[in-house]
């Protein structure tokens, strides 16, 4: 069974079919800079395996979700963010999710920001 969705832009980023500015990569996760940043630092942390959204996550994803959250402060430190940051996961229509591949925004750097 394929772990990717051929129509999903973030799966294409994982596969290297769409370029991205990568901030971190391992077996499970990819982090890359948002194309439309709200702030000096704005990265998206995604599982490499396609999961559409947070509401599809279950107990089998517990370790993966932990990995995503633990990566956030490490990345912010590496990217020089030292005064706090926001983490945000938009889910579904009312959550204003635009890309249906689970992703966590991690946003930081000196204010003012464009949004958020
Ligand atoms: P959502 O609203 O789904 O939480 O956020 C989707 C985010 O993905 C947006 O902040 C948008 O700028 C970003 N994004 C959409 N397409 C691309 C892309 O092709 N490359 C990168 N790096 N970011 C993207
Ligand atoms: Zn995907």
C-alpha cells in the first residue's frame, strides 16, 4: 500500500517532486519553510507518511505526534528563535485547513509579524 497521496502537494514535497527549503528531515518527519511566512521564521513540520488531518489521528500515531511536537523546540533553537514561538495545527473546514496533509506550523522570530 502506498503511504503517499499522488495528488497531495506535501507528499510531492516529501518525494522531492516539488522543491522546498528544508529545515529538518529524518525517517519519519520533514520540516520545511512555509512558502508564505507570517513571521521571520515559519516552518511546517509534517509526517512523511500521508495523514490528511489531525482528526484522522489515532492511538497508532501517538509516537509520531510526539516526534512532531518534540522537534518544534529543537528546530526553533537551531533557527535562532530565542524569545518564544507559536505552534498551530489547522484541522478541517472550520479549522481553515488549506493543505490536507497533516502539518504543524511553528512560527517565531522578532515581532511584528504579518499574521498571528
Ligand atoms: P494550512 O492553512 O493548511 O494550515 O496551511 C498551509 C500552509 O502551507 C500555508 O501557510 C501555505 O503558505 C503553505 N504552503 C502551501 N503550499 C506550499 C508549498 O508548495 N510550499 C511551501 N513551502 N509551503 C506551502
Ligand atoms: Zn500528503
